[in-house]
C-alpha cells in the first residue's frame, strides 16, 4: 500500500489509508450456527448461505468449549451421519459456472512427489505486518493425528475445529484450531488443496499472530496467478474500506502445500479499523444465483434469509432483519424525485458509489454487477447501510459477465491462455485425502463484464443500486470515482511494480507447488493475460464518452484550526480549476455522515481575494479532541456537471486532522 501523506496549512494531514491500525483486526472464519440435525438450506451442506452446524455443545462433556480427541470421535461420527442423510450437495453455485465448462482440459503440471520443507529452509519476517503485501511468509502446521485431512472434511461447516500447532517466523503457536472453509473453493476443487480457517485462540484466548487471532487461507480457486485478491486490496484500499490481503506459503506436517491468499475477514475488528467503532450490524450476501442485489422482496423475513446472513450477535434478530428490509424498500420503491432526500437516511450513498465504481473497474465476476451477491453490508450505529466488496479472486477476467449489462460468451467457448478457469466439481465428495480425483475442468473466466464494457453498464441492468445513477449528482460522483480508480489504482504503470515484484517471488514457489490447482505454466500465462486485461480495461474506461472533455480539479488544499470557546473548527481553502462551485464535506466521526458546507470564492473565508479560484469554508465547531475528517468536491457547470474530489477517495479515504494540537 502507498503511504499517502501531505502537509496542508502547517498541519499534518494523513489519509486514513496510511494510519496505523487502531486495533488488531483478526479475521472471523466461522458462520452463524444452526442446531444439530437441522436441515441444510438449499444448495448443499450448509446451504447456499453456507451456514455452520452447531454440534460442539452436544459433545463437550467437560464444558471447556473445546473438543478433545475423545469428545471429537462421537462428534465426528454424528457429523458424518448427518451429512450422509442430507446428501452430497454442492454449495450455493450448484457446482458449475454459468454456461457450463467446455470439454477442453486445463494444462496442468506433471504429477510429482510432494516436497518437504522445514523452518530452517525459509526466510523469517518478524518485523513485517501480517498483511504486508510484499512479504510471503511460510506457515507451518503440525497435526498430531495422521487422518487430520479426513477429520477436517468430516467437520466441514460445523463449529468443531481440529487441533494443531503452528510455527511462524521462529515462534510456536500451540493449540490452534483448523478447519476447511469456502463454498466453490471447497466443492469444486479435486485433491487436497482446500481453503483453511485457522483460530489461534481456540484454547489460549489471548494468543495472536501479529495481532490477529484468526486467519483465512484461500486456495486461489479460479485464479492461476494467485494475485487477484492482493491486487484487489491494492486498488480498493486506496479509495474505500476493503480487506487487506497478501500471500503465504503453507506447510503441513512438513509437506509443502504451496501458495495461498491470506485475506482479512469481515468482523468487528475490521469495522473498528475502518470506521472507529465496533457497534452496528454486519451482513453477508453469499454467492448464489438467487442473489437479490438488495431487491425489495416484501415484508417477510423468511424471503430474505435465503439471500443474506446475519453475521453479528444482536439482542433482537428480528429487528435487525426489519432494518435490512426497510432499507431495501426505500432503495427500490422511493419515487425517483424523492430518492436524493430519502435514501441517504438509510444508505451511505458515497460508500455505495465507491462500491459500484470498484465493481465496474476491476470487473468482479463474482460480485454485485455480475451476480447480485457475494458482497457484505454493515449497518452503522447511525442506521445507514454500507455495501463493501468481498471475495475478489475472480476480478480482471477476460470475459464472462452477466446481469448489469455484460453479455456472456458461448457456453462451450474455452478460455484464452492464462485466463483463470472455473473448475467443475468432482463426482463425489472425497472420502479420503489420498483418494484419486480427476484434474479440475475449466469454464470461461468469470470476469464480470468484458474488459471493453462501458463503465456505465450497470445502467442497462436491473440491479437495485443502479437507481443511484439516475440521480445526476450521484452519477457524477460515481464517474469521478471510476476515473480516479483507473488512473490512480488500476493503471498498469501503478500496478506493475507490485505485480512484477510478486512474480519474481512467486515463480519458484509455484514451480514447487505440486498441489496448485492450475500449475506453473498456467501461472505464467495468467500473469501475462492479467497485464493485457488491465491495459484493455484502462483504455476502454478512459476512452469512454463519459470520460471525455474537461474535468475540474482540486490543485491544492490548505487548512487551519480555529479555536473558539473551547471548541475547534477547521478552516479549509482549496485552489480549484474548471469548477463553478465547490463543497466542503466534513465529519468528526468515521461512522457518521459527512455534512456538506458550501465553499465560497469571494474572499470572505480568509484567503483575501475574490474570483481567484480559491474556495473557502469552515467546518462546524467540534470538541477539541480526537480527529476530524474532510474532503473537497469541485463541481463543474451544467446539469451533468463533472466533479473532482480531494482526496480522490472522498469520504472513504478523507483527509484526517488532529483536532487537538500536540
């Protein structure tokens, strides 16, 4: 990540992106539980929503919250029998990509004996953060039981974790919990390379790895480059709240399990880091073709439970569901002429515009525009919902598409060389880690939309959030975010240093990864294809009609603290070109709405000159403590006026002001 710092008006201003974390942000690997023996939701074990089965309490004889070997034996038998009764479901996607896979087999490396690795063979990084994007750590897992893989299979989507010891950077972490995770990345891959959820606090409640108590290790399903999650983080976190990600190598019982994506999870610690609070309610819209995309389905909670998961523990679940339903109703049924005044009461519009812009820019083949699902929501303490990107291994594909304006290719069209395949599930769920399974079969890459599709393709679809683009001021803000994300985040001149650095580090690791889903040859082709897709997408967006012509700009910003009666306000001056007017947006809380303040170009705000393009305004009076957050919006002339923001992330990455001088 870039460290973005500017000095404005003699005060140190730092974008939120460069702030040190306010608290540890451990991922949560577990889903809400259901009672033992309860039927799974449609779509396979756990259902399309991937709900977890709660069986631990039934077998925890000594009531210590952890199942030892003696307690796990009957729990395992129960879980296996319960799964047998439910049938061999395939998860929320029905086990296949849209249109079905072609007959052609993917290119895979020749089988070879697994390599053995010990801690003395690897480099340590004790000074680097867990999600340092330039670091590839090696994590060593040791299980006491030889059938650990089969045990993890048996406890998949239950609340029982298999015990292990982890060794990282010269330090041992005892009594951690391990389980398999994922939906398509679990059901649609053959062999051993499943995704993992690790809990460091299974027994030792204060145990952490670099401040995190849980890890999510993803197997790069549908991503032969291994890099798409990390690339998404590099682009997204410049502009909005998004999950951290990097890469690790995993070693299990001395055997190399290869490269994994290490992705931060959606939990209270993430919310605290991004919004400065642990309050509010978290939701997930899991991947499924029934994804409503925030459609209004009526007033019955049951109609929404197939499309959403409540991720937070709340005192009144029904009230939480009713809030989600009410927001969906306002979004879908408010007359267009009232939308600008009513929708911001229940939805963070600025955050939503960034969410939509990012989805369009990075061509998320498994996201809102293409599927209407596989995203998350947070309802803040102010009662406003904020959609956030999630599950980004299928960004920057070379085709695919779906609803929201894109058109999918012929059903049996094979992917171009290097494109990430979507794999077909094996016929039966593996009963043993040693059971032979056929190699994965590819389908077309799920690239959201074509790299040459319009950045306004969402307008032609039926997604509920497309209504935001019918409000001219919001559409202008959306286009400003699209433009900035492409120029400052996606452009290959920005991405290539990271990608080429990681190519050099990954190449020998992928060569030695006998469990990789696609192999070294596909890795090399995928990176080359990635560059072509990025360059094609950048060109298509910047040459689109909506991007042509003159744009306003904010050349510089200067701020001063003004103290009166024990409170403080921030006086802001911005040098603006090509704009008819400007607005200062300000808040003293990251979890609350930003308030607009008109900026004047008449010298009345302290710059001493009139008509010089220097606009000024002051925030409200705030308490002289904590931080203030501001950004400037320059607005052109006309009904479809373009806008420019400083910083370019708007309320997602505003300027941060210490309200009490040190």
